[in-house]
C-alpha cells in the first residue's frame, strides 16, 4: 500500500505513512492505494460476516472488520465500536418522496452520533502510529466532537477550530465534554480551515478530510451497505455534500469493490448540497471546468455551510465514475424533509435531510422512477442540533407553551 497523487498526469507516489497532506510535486490531494487483494470476493464476504460473531476489538468495529482494504501495519487501533449501522426502511418518508423502495443508512447511530467516527478511527490510529501528541481540525461541529472523542480514547490532545457562533450547541458541548481545546475563529468554516492549515506544523497532526486516512474509514460505509443488500447494488445512493470528503470516500469504496469483483454493477451516486452552499452543484449545472467557491455560504443546515470544499476533484470523480449527478435543495425543502424523517421514527440532523428533500424533488421531476431502489445516507443524529428543531417547531400553534423556559 502507498499514497498517490490524484492528478493522473502527475501520479507521484509516497510511502503509505508519509505525513504529507498534498502532493509534493503538483500540490493535489493524495489518496491511499490499496495493495493487491489476494483473497477472492467469496472468501472475503464469508470472513467479513464471520467476524460479526467475534469479540475481537477489530471485528467489533464496522470499519476494521473490512481491514483487508484498509491501511495496515498498526499494532494498536483506536476504536469505539463504530459502524455496524442498520439500514432502516423508509415508510411515510417513501410515500412522501414518491418511492416504493427507500432505505436509510443511518450513520448518526455511531459513538458520537455522526459518520465522522468511521473516518476518525482510522485517522486517529494513524496519528498514534506516527507518534503525534496533538490532533486538530477545523469543523462545522461534527468532526470536532468525533476528533475529541477518539483523541481522548487514544490519550492525545485535541484542538478544534470552530467558526464562532455557527456551530450547534450540542456539537460544541460534545467537543467540550471530550476535553478538546476550542479555538473560536471569527469567520466561516472555510476561513477556520485556512487558519488551521496555516498554523499546522509538525506538532499538530491534521485530521480534516483532506487527510487520506479519514476517507479510508469512511469508504467502508459502502462495504457494509452492500453486504446488507446481499451485494446487490441499489440504483441510487444519495449523500449530503459539504467539504465533499464523504462522497469521495464512497466513490473510492465503490470503485475498489467493483475492481475487486464484488459488484457486477455500480449504484449511481447523487450528491446533494444546500442551495446557499452549493459550489459543486453550480459547477455541475454550468459545466464549468473549475470549482468557483461560494464566498459567503448560508444555510440553516450548519453542518454543510461550506463554500470552498477541498475534495471537489475527488467528489467529481466519484460522481462521474458512477454515472451519478449533483444537485441542491433549499432550506425550506430541507425543513419539510426533516419533519418527515422524524415522523418515520428515524430522525436526523438538518444536513442529512437534504437527501430526502432531493428525492422528493427528483420523483416530482420524473428524474427517478418510483420503482427505483434507493438508499439515502443520514449523516447525523437528530440530537445533534436540537436548537434547530425547537426554533423551527415551537412556533407551531399546537406546540406553543411546550417549552418551560
Ligand atoms: N452531514 C453532516 C451531518 C456533516 O457534519 C457533514 C460535514 C456533512 C454531511 C458533509 O460531509 O464534508 O464530507 O461532504 N461536516 C464537517 C464537520 C464539515 O466539520 O463536521 P462532507
């Protein structure tokens, strides 16, 4: 296994455990190249299933269970039992979106209640292996809570850069609870990310999703999902997009499974952004060759209030490789969809509801057939942003007086 530059004209390679975050030759992002897999898909499918009956820490993790496709060489892994997240059938939500076969993969049902844990288990394991003492990230909230938890578990210090006043209180509370040092940045997430990149040095191991090890963990969502579907790809997988690391990881996971002979066909990956923070959707619709950042991103779905997503080239590759597409939905559409997901007994945070909002729009516009098999990825738990729920819903006449404050 090694690291490789994603620019195919460059394709420089580095040692797997090199600390570079970008290509030293051309500056593009790096990715992990998985070594040759010398076991057949049938044998691996069997072994992965068997591990669900084991109490070994690596087998209990829904990430490390798929370790044949993960970076190796570690004597110790940092895990909180992440992954193994169920697929939940959409009922009212399916009817509302005009679909007959809708399921939710709920990544909010992870140790810190969001998908970031799936990447953090690998990222913090790598940080520990590299001898780091301090790990850091910029965050709209979820990455910071997850980083703080895994750092605490590993005995490392965590420093998180947050856009002041733009992070949900629940997420801030998590980061504090897990003992992170909080740096409030006066500006957007994009600015906070620039700040930490500027200040990062050898003493701070950087764990935003441009760190390729994070994406290795997150790609296993596709492994687990396809295992749950009996290795039959759904027609569509719908995922929210912010800094565009997660959808990139999904694309990588699908490409690797396809290349290794696990899948006969690929699902179409659909990335959904909030309309006020939609640089990739704009690029997709205009056909522009370069991403134009949104200078002042605005959306109530604060998790994805991001104007300058760093992994856009990886995300675009994921969409093109899977014959997918990119779209956006308004805050009003997100709010309606979020209520429906709650009514189905599932719940999620606002950013995750972009998926259902997008599906309703797509069936209304007849871009998706009502018989299509669809999996929507819910990225965060409903309790990640309780202010959003209370502010938007307590105005309803039936709920007035429900708040004791
Ligand atoms: N959904 C939720 C709940 C998120 O927290 C994020 C990103 C996304 C979707 C988008 O994922 O960035 O990989 O495209 N949250 C980051 C954070 C930026 O700091 O917590 P992405």
